[in-house]
C-alpha cells in the first residue's frame, strides 16, 4: 500500500478501523487589533447587538406559549416549556418533494397519569419534543413517503425516533389530515400539508443530550409506487438539535464541518486545523465534470461511544482530511459515487493513502444522468505522521460500473490540495 515505513502505520490503522468519519472547524487566523471606535460607532454596535439579541429571543425563546396543548390534556401532568425554536430551518428537498421542520418545542412533563408513562419507561416524569412539520409534494405525480425523523444521540444507531400519533391531536396528525386518507403514505401531486410530530424522552435520555452533540435528521423512503421499488432513501443533512439557549450559542460559534459520517454520526468531535473553500477547480473525466470545491483538515477527538473505533491510531491522535467535490454527470447513464477508486499521493513519493469509505456518506450512492451531486472523500492519518507531510495530490477516480469494471477507460482527475 504505502511506499514508506512512515505511512505504513497510517494505512494499516485505516484498514483496522471498523468505521470512521469526520471533520470540521476553522483554522485560527492572525489576531487583528481593532482601531479605537468613536462613541457613535460604539452606540451603533450596542444597538446592533441588542437587535440581534432581540431577534434571537423571538426565534428561540423561553416563551410559555404551548405549541402542543394536547400533551397536558392527555397526560394530566404539569407541563413546563424548556425550549422553543421558532425557526430551526431543518429542510429536506428530494427533487421537489420537500419536508421541513418549521418550529419545535421541548417541554418537561411531571406528575403525569399512569396511563401515559409507557413511553417514559413507566416514569411519571419525562420530556416531549413537538415538531411542526410541513410536507409538500412539488412534483407532478403522486408520491409515497413514510415521513420518519430522528434525534440522533451518540451515534447513528443511538437515537430517539419520531411518532406521528402519540400526544398529537387528530386534527394535526399528518397521516390523517392529508388528502388521501386510505393510503397512509401517499401524498397527491401538488399537495401541501402541515401537522405535528412528537418525540418522547425519559429523564435519562434528555440528560444524554448534554453529553453528545445531538442531531436532527429527516429521513424516510420516497417512491412513486406503494411497494417503494427504486425508492430514494437518502436523509437530510444532520442538523444540530438545539435544546437550550446556552447550548445554541455554543453551537452557533462552532465551525461548519462537512457532512461526513465522523460529523453526522457523532463518531468524533473535531478541532479545525485548516480549511479552504471556494477552490472551484474543474477537471473532466469523459462526460463527467469533477470540481474540487474545498478541503477541511481537522483533529479528530473520538466521542466516548466510539473510542474503540480509533484505538489503532496510537496515542498521538487522529487527523481527518475531508475533500468536498461536485460531480456533474453529463453522460447518458448513472455513475456510482460510493466505490470510486481514489488515491492520495503524499509528498510526491513518500506514500499513498486511500479513502476511508466507512467515514463517507452512504447516500446517495449514484448520480443520475444529467444530474449533479456531492462527493466527500475522507482520509485519516496518525497525527504525528500527518505533521511531517507537506504535499497532498488527489487522484480522483476511476468510476466503476455495476459489473466492477472501470468506466471511461479508467480515466482519473488530478488535483493538488491546499495544505
């Protein structure tokens, strides 16, 4: 694999890694000292800060206004608003079929009746998240969609599932207020419907939010038939799930990392080493355009639930390089983007690294003819070895067909990555 002993540890470690992913955070910039401000400028700055603070309070507030009064009615418990986000901006656009979370609210319920305790592990106290969801079929034909959302905790297998019915009044249950009442997952062409969904959390599960970086993910299959043949299973970006004003402020100050699985699956926290966006360098592979859009280098700090995944990288730590590329498929057939045979040449002839497929997004797996899509490549290194590397050259490709043979005569595209 590698051409030197220096890289050998990195390659072996990558092969032994059961699953990994990740990146994000911005490189530190030189400190710039501000010139003294006039009193007028200071007044404007204070005013702007107050306006921003006021706007934040309106969109994410401690308001006592209840989004879902049915919770109190059904549980007969005491309901206290914990957090309200009036503009979460969680969206998932599947080629014109759009799902959005327009608002959500977290409430704490205490002293509920015994009939309501099952979702809370038979405890009389717990938490309920209510989400206001809009589904719009902007396509020209009826579509089948099973509307599943989740709040992800420590990893992709640890999450709180959504519920379309529990504590939701009938006149706001999406499956019952949409046009077609007989087909539970059918949305007519042009139909738009808004209703509520809920998540129930025990006290322990709510406390767990504080130990991870919870994500809100819109998923569910989409198809034009009730058998869901050739369905589109891709999920939305993993949005930060804000559960308190303080945590929201902390999250807003963090860099925006690319959506590799290190980030989306909460495998690791990241500390940005360096990033560069807007590169926009394009190369051609037959009828497919490949554009290098950006790179992010980040130190990887495994989360508690994922430490074992990274144990073979040694004590010096792990660094992830995530490369963001845009694929424009102008050929007459779909191209697969999950099995691309890319390589990273290190310092001309020091060695070769291969992408960590388990750290890369699983969906979509292909890009249809005439369509564009994103590909994230992830490369992992031992931190001490990474620090001596000077130059990275990405050899992107070749693409492979369903028969395992290289497409476009095995052509590749070469990019020198900012380092």
